[in-house]
């Protein structure tokens, strides 16, 4: 084997001017590229954008993706954490209640250090309260990747029937709730999935009020 390697090296040296181009192609094709695993819980246009990015860096590294639906994704990440096999990059739910386990057990990088060292991104690129939602004990362990607005739908006929003004604030809703309750009407109703009724609204309250307590008062 040693003689064979010596022959190949000598052959390459003396054939440099003839086979230089093809030799580079052979080395490049045989080079083992690093693999980055990424898991996310949504698709839509992101999947196309990710493929476009993956194609643009295919000569540097390979992106291996995994798609999971909704809370199945959350459960999958926690299972991966229990077996010490979390993906290199993954999306997850914000706030300390969701991130603490992963942060305390060393599955998340300190993004404060990243933002301080990065020449491409800085804290100013993110809405402050969105960035605050990624903190555990004052340290950022993730970067926000999206934002959205929720909405509430009102039954106009109920407000007309009881001569009530349309609530403009949460306090307005609390004030009219006793009237609705007295007449057997549920003042506030939200859909839920596996008991997480606040997934699209309460969790994203900028004031971070413990809304479940307030909801019990309505």
C-alpha cells in the first residue's frame, strides 16, 4: 500500500501540467462534505427558499432537513434532547418556559456571543421584545425567525342585542363579561390543541401578563 501511495504521489507530481484540472475535480468529488441537520415545523414558501440556499452552498456543506407538523415537532425535539441527538439547527417555541430545559442541558448556543462576534447580524436587526422572548436567565439562546399578528372575531348580533359597545381593549372585554355571563353567554372562546389555547395569542402578549389568571376572571 505504501509503494502504491508513493507511486501515485510521484505520478501526480510529474503529470501536474497534464492532469492538473482533472485531478482537482477528482479530489473535490471525493471530499466528504460536512452535513448540517435542520428541523422545522412549517413549510409554505420557506421550503423553496431553503432548497435555493442549499443548492447555493452544496459545494461547501450538505443541509439535511426534517419537517414536522405543529406540536409533533416540539415533541420530536424534546425526544431528541433526551437521547442527546438534537439537530444542528431547529426552530422551537419562545420564552423561558419552553427554552429553559434545552438551555440548562447545553443544547443551545449562547447567541449573545454570536451577535457580538458576527459581522453580518446585530441586535439592531431584531425587534427588541422578540429578541427578549429568546432569553433564559438574561441570555439569548435563539434568534427570532418570524412574527405574525393574531385577530379576534366578534359576534355583532350579541352586542346589538344587549346594547353593548364593541370592546377595543382587553379591559373593555373584562367590563362587559359579567353582563354576558349573566345571560348565559360565554364572553371569550378560543380554539386549542392539546390544551395550549394560547398558542396564537396569549403567548405573544407583549406585556407578558399571566393571561390564564385573567381569563379565569372573565
